[in-house]
C-alpha cells in the first residue's frame, strides 16, 4: 500500500507529464484520476475492519482513515508511544523503523483496549514512497478480534476435550476392572462390560444434545429405557423436577440408571406386566441444599436381597455417590427395590 489505492502512481504520472509539457492539461487529468482512485479506495474501506494510517520518517502520524474506536481522534502529529499502551506503541514503532531500514513490509499483532473491550489487530507496515523517495510508512490495521476469540474458544474446547477424555478413560478403566472381578467367564464379562459402556454412551448422547452444558434427569431415564426397555416406558412414572445435572453427575447417574434398569428387567418390576417404577428428583425434604434422586419399584415379583456384593451394587452404593459427592441408600423391601441418591446442589446447573 505504498501508493495508497493508486494515488501515488497518479502523482508520478502527473510529474512525468508535466516534465514533457509546458501546458497544464495534465493537472486536470491528474485531479480527476486521483479523485476516482480515492473514491474507490474510500468505498472499499468504509464499513470494513481495515484502518489505514501514514507516518513520517520520525514516526509522527500524518493522516488516518477509517480509524477504530481504540485509537484517539487527534492522532495526527503524535507518536505511537503517545497514543497506544506502552507494549503496543513500542511494538508498532519498532515495526515502522524495521520497514524503513529494510525496505520490506513488517507484520505485528496488536491488542488495543477501548470502550468495546480488548480488540486484536493484524498490522502490516510498509515504506511509503512518493515520487521515488521514501517519506515514511503506511500501516494497515485489520481487526481480527472475532478470529482471535474463535481461536481462544477452540483452544478451550480442545483443553476441555482432553480433560473429558482422560476422565472418560478413567471411568471405563474402573468399569472394566470391577466388571472383570465379578464376572465368572469371559462371555459374562463382555456382556456386562458392553452394556455398561453402551449406557455411558447414551448418557454422552444426552450431554452432546445439550452442548455438554449438562443433562436433564428425566432425559437420562428415557435414554436408558430406550436402550433396554423402550416398550416398558409406560411402566415408568417420572415425578418432581427435571433439573439439569452437570456433565460429571450426568455420567454417573446414567451408570446408576443402567444398573437399576437392567436389574428391573431381569428380576424386578420391569420383568412383570404389573410392575411399575416411580422415578423422582426433588429437594431433600430435610436439607434444601441437597437434591435426591429416587427409584422405587412395585410389582408382584418377590424381592430378595442379594447374598453377595456384585459390581452393580458397588456401583450404586459406592462408586456413583462418591463421584457426585453424595450418599446412597439401596434397600430390598418385599414390594420392590428402593434406591435413593442424595447429591449437593453444586452438582446441578443453576
């Protein structure tokens, strides 16, 4: 941009014409050509995110066009260190000196702060030639704030993805280890392990649908029922508040629902036509800062407490409550299994 939008070339053409002629028609032609060049340049810059400014050999601004709000209105006649924060001013002044010394364009990134908050600009500084002589520099400022914000957002997303991936691998490792310890054969291990991984996957589907902000409790219930017992969904009653759980809590409540659903299908309420399950989510009636998830089964099936401690029981009574900083109760009354999971309000989104 050493001859701003062609105006410098027009000056040079006029000088050549005047050297060959004592007459003055070249002046009128130059004026018309210069105005045409400038009109095109002005049309291109107005409303854009591009600012153009010129400085003399000492670094004083001589003019500026399409100035952003982060630069002062009285820029002309002042130096970079007078109008920009110390870091930005020194960086831009150094780029101008480098452009004058090398004769090559210099590029810098500047962060400027104003009423709109911090804004980022890619600045290209070029020597400014007029009639074959360097008279200063011309700098173009391009607002790249949106790209910068998107870049930062992507960095955060990738960092969060890495964190979630590590967390997910830890969860899967724990599931694999505990499932293996309680399986009597490879076939039994594969069946139970695959079921728990599918359950975790469905919880992640619900989280993904909500952009990983969290997952609603009843959405998690429906996703687990759809995976194993969609035809029995009418036997499940959901009551209370359909609140958003944070991602970590949603993962573990999803795993608890897997254990409860598969057990109910094999031995409990969902294995009988007369069976019913009531799922509730509500504030703890005693402690308002605690929320309670409950699963209550009723059917004609005879409920018996298991003799041993299976991984399913361990998941419901230890793994899940520990993961959500809460407490759990698992009981086996004659009418059907009763499970309660208390968790602090911090596990919910506001």
